[in-house]
C-alpha cells in the first residue's frame, strides 16, 4: 500500500489519463488549501482560460484508497469530481460579479496566528489577536446547509474592491442577514431543551436546580449556521448589554460560532483565560477554536481590548494524545470543494 506522499505523486502523474481530451493541455497542480485553523492538500486541473480553478481535496481519496487499495477506481472517481467541478465553475464565476454578490458578502473572525498562511493571500483586518476575513454567501444545498466561498486577493481584485469596501459591505450584510443578539444563559438552555422536546415544567426544575436564573453568563451570537463569533467585529450588541447590566464586559471566545460574556467587575480575567485554554485543549475541535485570550468591552470608550495576554497563545495544541485523537476521529475527510 502506498503511503500518502507517494499517493500524491501517483495521482499528480496519472490523473490526466483519466480526464477527457478537453483537459489534455491542463496544468495539474497539487497545492495547500486552507480552512479555519487548518490546511490540507488539494489537486486541480488548470485550463488556460480559467479565472479560478476548482480543486478537490486529496485526503478524502487517500482514505478511500486505503479502504479499497484500487488506485484505478480512485483515479476514475477523482477525475469525475474534477470534471464535475469544472462544469459548475462558470456558474460560480458568474456569481463573482459585484452586482450579484454585493448583498451577500459577509465577514467572519479567525485566529490570526493559526491562519497566517491563508491570510497572506486574503484581504483581512486585525482585531486584537484575531483577523476579520470575508466570504460570499452563495445559498444553500439540498439539505439546507449554507454554501459560501472565502474571498482571497484574486477574488477581491476580480470584483475590483478594496478591503475597506469588503468591510463596509460585510458589516451591513452580516448585521442584516444574521443580526447579533445577547441571551442569558437561562434563555440559552431553555431554547436548547425546548428544541429537544422537553416540556416547560421539567425545564423549570432543571433551571432552578442549576441556579441558571442567577447565572452572570450571557451568550452573544447570531443565527449564522457557522462563524457566529463574527459579532465580535460589531460592538453595538456589547454596548447594549453593558448598558443593561451596568458594567464593562469580559468576552470569552468559546468558539468561532459564539462568544460568552460576563460582567468584568465580578470576575478574574486570568482565571477565565485558564478555563478557555483548558477547554480548547481538551474539548473544542481545532476547527472551532478562536483564541485562548479574554477580551474586555469598555462601556465608556465603546471599544474591545485584550483583557489578558497569556503566554499560551497557540490554539493548535492538545493537553493529551486522547484529546487529539478524539478531535481527529470527529472530523470528516474533505472531498470535492470549490
């Protein structure tokens, strides 16, 4: 059985034999692609007249090869995926037109250090130890899952926009499509239990038993299916909450999907940072981690600053081999991707 590096060499060398004649002059390229906090290998067949090149994740096909040990069937399947993505490429190119996408440009926040390689070729702006990045919301697939495309420098230039243009559009669109909201921990737990079908009487018992009515924790999020922590780029919701509770706020980056908030006057930022670090390294999927630090919202100056600057800045470590193994087991291999 081939190891992964040899497998990459083989598919790069032989994939043209399985592609149609229209690809005979294509350049075959294996490159690194990037998702939040992670990178992986992908293969693409670049035609001379292409504005953008669709690519297919390699690891997915290597796992299938390990199961079948039939390289010919894997090459046929991989070639089919490449052709399929080229068939829909024109549709995506038509979408990447300012008139079509200006109302669907959104932003997200990612950890700067963990995504430095991606950020080298993508418009972004610094937000403490985070970076604001941009994506195009393309719609939903047949299962209702949102489809989006990250904006890199090439796409930004193709749309003839600047990073400031992207930020202005994304600010308006994100707040319009996925408005931010702050809910108490009691409300959050009630919402989850109601979705699970629990009756209100039982929920009341659990809420009282866990003293959730007195919890100082608030959840700040939006309704985006992923990346709800983008609300940290908009201080309005934090201003409203700080005025409501009459205190500055500590912002706890629980994941890339939401943040938790507590009154600053009642808590120790360093202890909160220790808690976040421990949860990140033992429980949170690497792709979902945002930061090990705590932020502070100053209600007088209306700004977010770093409340901590602990030495454990990397979000890519695990406390144990078991935690890393659990993370890897929960991931799905990446297949075809635009």
